[in-house]
C-alpha cells in the first residue's frame, strides 16, 4: 500500500492531548502535559520546534491520535533529535495501541510498544512509510515488536 493510500483512511486522522517525557536535572523522568501542542500536519515541511523546559530535557513527544499511525511529516520530531510516540484507544474491545517513531544510526524505525503485532495491512503501511522516510534501499524486511 502506498503512503498516499495510507493517509487516505476513511476517517481523517486527528490528534489531541500531547505530552512530553522529560528528564529533569535531578530526579526520575516525568510526563508533562503540553496544552495546545500539535504535531500532526500532513502537509507541513516546516521545521519542528520542540517544547522547552528550563529545568528538564525533552526526550519523547507523546500524542493521542484517532488511530495510532504516522504520516510522513512526523519525521520532523526524530529529525529534531526526539522520539515520537503516538497512542490510540482501542475500539470495540480492541487493545489500546502505542507506536514509536525514532531515528537510530541515521535511519528511521517504527516500533509497536503496545496493542499487539501489526496486521499484514498495517505492516505494509509501515514498510511503505519507512521506504519513504529512509529511501527504498534502507528498509528492514521485518517490522519490530517490543516485548
């Protein structure tokens, strides 16, 4: 499935309730709400400006979406040096889903953190997006599942 087809799901992709996982100067990591903060912008090529805190370093941006799915412009978050996680609430008994997009050794990867393995259709979508982000020659032949 192409990235264009991936972005053309029946219902439009929406995003709400973003937060940041931060590492304070002292103490354990914590989650901080980001009221009004939005990452989803399927058309944007503008540089991503991460939130900043005087007393902590942002490590990961987490946003709830209508569907746990990435779009090509989400690359802006890992390009800024951060991990980007999307979460969605399961519907009709399906489990909640959490995915992370990150840059490792110069290439993008997507990991499923929660909600079971990818379906064959989802796996095709992930591979198509990774081909777009990494270039067709740099895509793994398998999709990772975190344990």
